[in-house]
């Protein structure tokens, strides 16, 4: 099937800065953003993205700026479109530029809690959850619950993708680091993989779901393990 309509991007809100930086000025690229908090509910995430696919007219290439995301993307049906998404577990690989870079970071520092502006603004980290729990449980118990949540973490890492004012968000991450007694490190981000999703080629770093096909979970099983 020849898909002649212009491509469309469906992405997580947490990648808003990076996507806007890449597609700025490309008027033929339509971008739809889905709520970042859907990551906490994989079934809702899948249903929401499927709704966006189904509501897209014509026969198009739809670029999904997501990873596996706790199986939130598995089971998606292409319908009359072609779906393309990075062959990664989650958006950490997208922000670091490749799955290989993420696996290297994971091997060296498996207990890492990652931050970007998108994750601070559009997700709820453990510290924000702690603040919400104080009225219900009191400060002491809320603190204990939060510390238990990050008991196995050894550092916080800010990924600098160069698309947002880093200095405005560093104080928050350092505040969280002080609360959990964890060091804060800076990691260089990379837009390489997202740029490749937009411009191609869609080679072995991507999954391509042709019209009429379903994104089967088994495709992710073939990825190198963590």
C-alpha cells in the first residue's frame, strides 16, 4: 500500500520540548500529544493512543514517539495506517539517543531516577507523591513511604537535551536529591533517535507495523535484555 498522506506524530507529553525542537518549522508535520500520566495506567495509555490512530483520517505513516512503556503500546492496531516506533523500552533511550546508551547507563548505574523538564512538569515523581500523602498520613509516615519507594536507588540524573532551560529545573532536582540523600548527576542527552524517527531511515532501530497488522508484544522480546 502506498501511503501518500503526510506523516503524523503521536507522542507523550513528556517529550514536548524535544519534539517541538525537531519539528519546528515543518508545517506538514502534525503532532498530537498524549497525557504523560497515562504511563501509570498502561491499558489507558494503549486505549488513548489507539483512539488517536483510529481518529486519524486517510492512510498515513504515524510516528509513535514512545517505547514499550510497560506494555502500554503493545497490542496497537495499525488499521489503514503504517505505524513506526523506536525499538526501545521507554523514553529514557529516546532522550539519551539510543537503546545502547541507555543499556550502558543501566549496567553502570542500575538504580538511577531520571529527570527532564518534561518529567517534572508532566509526571508525578516520588517526591511529589510524598507531598500529596502528607495530609493523609502525616509527614513522618509519608516520608517513610517515600524513602521505601526509592530505597534501591543510588543517584538522580538530569538528562540535558538542550531543549529547555536547565538552570530553572536543577534546583528542584537538587532539592529531591537532598530529601532522599542521593547524589545528582548530569547526563548529556541526544535527539538523534527522535530525529531519525521523524526523518528516517526506519531501520533495525525501529518497529514498523504495516497496515492491517498489530504491534505484537513478541517484537519486544527480541530486544537485548537488561
